[in-house]
C-alpha cells in the first residue's frame, strides 16, 4: 500500500504545480500614450525636361552624348557632333513635403528615344544628381536633377526623337 500512496501523492503534487494562480493586477508606472504623425502631402513637379540638344551624327562612328544631372552640361564622345546653339540640359524637378522628413526618389529610365518613323536612339543610362534618399528642407522643398546618356548611331536618320521616363517620390 505504501507504493500506491506515494503514487497518489506524486500525482497530487503535479496537479498542484500545474494549477494557475491569478496574479494581482499591476498598473504601468507611466501611462501609455498614443501618437500620430501627420505629413504634408508630398508633391513633385517638373520644372524642365531632359534635353540632349541638337546633334550632328558622325558618318562613320557611333557618338555617345551625356547630360550631367547636377550641372546640365552636355558632353560627347565626338565633340564636333554637338551643335552649339542648342546645348540641351538636365531634367529638373521640385518637390514639397514635411520639413525634415526623408523622401526616396525612384527613377524609371527610358530605354530609347524614337522619332515616330521607326527610328530609335538607345538610352544608355539615366541618373539622379545625388542619392536616391533626400531630406526635405526647412522651407518644405527639395530639388532633383536628372541626366542621361544616349548613343547616336553613325548616319542616324534626322528627326526629332523623344520618349518619357518616370520619377517618383515617396516618404521613407
């Protein structure tokens, strides 16, 4: 009988250990708070289009034309292909939002410029004038420059070539 009594005592001890004991309610030493950050709606407005200017194609060599996103300066792998009276320029955008907030810029580049007659010019690259993440100034503004590079084929047909690209700004 002592074995059976010890087994019953062990089962009773286990049952006592698994019983939940209700704790007394405790309040936080500092009351929790709620908050909301309201931001000015973000805007992005085009000031200037990205323009590669007027180009005179080489009769024998492909020409690469670049526009600096910070300065708007145009360069060419064959400088004589740059027509001096139409120098082009960088794309420029102005944005507005809540001061001190960070904004992430996303550029979706064009892949080619077309003339509507089946001819195209390759867009080699497009780039921003600085980092993709910007901080909005105290006056609620930020500015973005966009540059790029195109490759004009030897004997490229004349015409007005164009395309579109995307630029978006989102709060981080």
